[in-house]
C-alpha cells in the first residue's frame, strides 16, 4: 500500500507492501513476516506507544474475565487473522462481522463463541477463509478524530520518510488518489532521526492543537524508535486517533520487517503464525526452498528467482499455466531436489512438470541424480520435461537418458516449455 502511496506523493517506486514479496536468496529462504494485531500491540507497548488495554483469549469462557479486567464501558471483540476487512467479513458458520462492539463479558463470550473455530472470509482471504483461533478483546476508545501516520523506507529519499494524513481510518490509497493534497511526506535523516521541528510541523498539519501537539510528537518519536530498533521497513498506523480528552492513541498497526535482520530479531520473527500460511510454503522453507503456489497445472522446478520467473513466462507464452514458483537455489542438493518434487506433486492440479536448471554453482549431474531418485521414490506418473545447461550438462543428460525412466529432455527453454504444454494436449 505505502509504496504506491509514496509514489503518488513523491514520485517514487510503486509496490503494494501489504502483499508478500518474492525475496529470494541462494542461502536463506526469506518471507514477509505478518503480525497479528495483538502482536503489533505487544511490540508497540514495548516502545511506550499508546495503545488500548487488551486481552487475548482462545476460549469463549475467557471473555468474561477479560472484560472484567479491562473494566471498560464498551469493549471491542476482534478476530485475529492475517487479513484486512474483518469488520465486513463473514464466517463459514453464517455469523457476520469479525469486529464487534459490546458492553459486557457475557456478550463478548457469545460473540467469541461464534468466531472461534470458524473460518473468517474477507476480501483478502482465500475463498474458504482462514481459521480464527485467537480473539483480542480491548477497551473501546472515545475519540473525535481518526488520522493516518506511517514510517517507511523510500528509495527516492534514500532513507526513511514519515507519511501522514488527517484523513485516517480509511483506505489511504483512495485518499492519495482523490485528495493527494491531504497527504504529507517528511524525509528523515537516518543519522539523526526526526527532529522536534519536523514532528511539530507535522502534528500541526494534522490538526493537533495545544498540549496535544507534544503528545503527537511523542508518539511519532516512539514509533520511529520502534521502526529503527526492530529493523522495520514499514510501520503504518491507521487509525492514529485523538481522544475527546486530547490523548493520542495508535489503534491499529501494520508492521513489515527486513527479512535480512531475522538473525538479530529472533523474538519478533518467532511471532510467525504458520497456521495461516500455505502448508506447502511452510514445508518448502524447512528444506531451504522458495515455493509459492499458483493456479496452473504445469509444475515448475528451477534454480534462481529470475530464471524461475522467465520459465513461468515462457510457459504462459506457449499457452500453458504454471502451477507454482519454485526456486531450489544456486547450491541445490540431491535431497533438496527430491523435496522439491514432493512439493510440486503434492498439488492435485499439477499434470506435468518442467525442470529448468542452469548449472553454475550446482552441477547438472547432481540435479539429474536428484530427479532420478525422486521419480523412483515418488513413482511419478505424469509427463516430466527436463532442460539442463551449464556445469556437467553432458553427464546430467547421460544419467537421465540411461535411467530407464520416462523423462523427456530439451535442448533449450523454448523447446522445454513447448514440450511441457504439448504433453497435456
């Protein structure tokens, strides 16, 4: 979201940061970490950011005690899933709305009973929805204004920028398109961080007055500290609210992190909830593979992200549909090849497989042995087309041809894609 927003505001690159990016590496599987709302609040609380009091429950009966502990006149019951549009969503059991207001623990228990154990379907979930296993119950705030505030890395400014708007609590991209003058972008010097003057000017532009200006400044500085010290690439608060008493709270947050910092942000990356990820992608990461499932019927196994993208493109060019993105990396082993075949064949839509390997670091004979062993172990019963190039390519093709297996080889990618598509006709 914010990539396109800043593109409109400061003529920089466009990239929807709400969706996982393919961030590939030959050594480490990388992924965009998604946090649940309660996890974001937990993290913000560690940096002294103002958030509502909240409790997490996994059983409807816990809602009564949670409401008592919050001791609020009105409470909010929120299903915890990695998807937006929860309030307008519906459950597979027929219940409507993943965000509800109520006034008692008994009401919260009844609402929770309808949510827990059912799948929530929103515009951002798969058609079958995602399971709700946790619910956050928090105090409702009496606020008069909803605003937007974010910090993100921006290529055009070669560093972090603050992006803010007095029009919060809504789709910020719509604001950028319809009223771009209502969005303010402030570059930050990475060496010094945001200055007091910068945060004060921004707070005033957002409409804060009197003592609330300093309160807004304080929250901006705390959010920047979170941004830097947690190796975030984006901290988006929507909405940032001003209560009727002039206090400033961060109600909802979307936080993205630099995958390269995983080694030093272990506590944050332990927030990962694999129950909301494609099981195949989870298994792929365990084997050091990069896998993304798609909707086609030609399974792909390739080494290198760029080559994998080119392979999918040429399959489409020949009238086929790729079933997956699968990068085994530059140093794939025989075992990784076998695990890759298991992943590809686990998709019931796959009717043919195309292997496209360029042997640079990895040797083609190693890949060939992996393919042969995988075919024998899995008893492969679908067309398999293999294109090899590079180190030990002759040895690789010799192993495949002498294996006695029904493997079709190709001289180049064009021929390989053509054969794979033709095998389904």
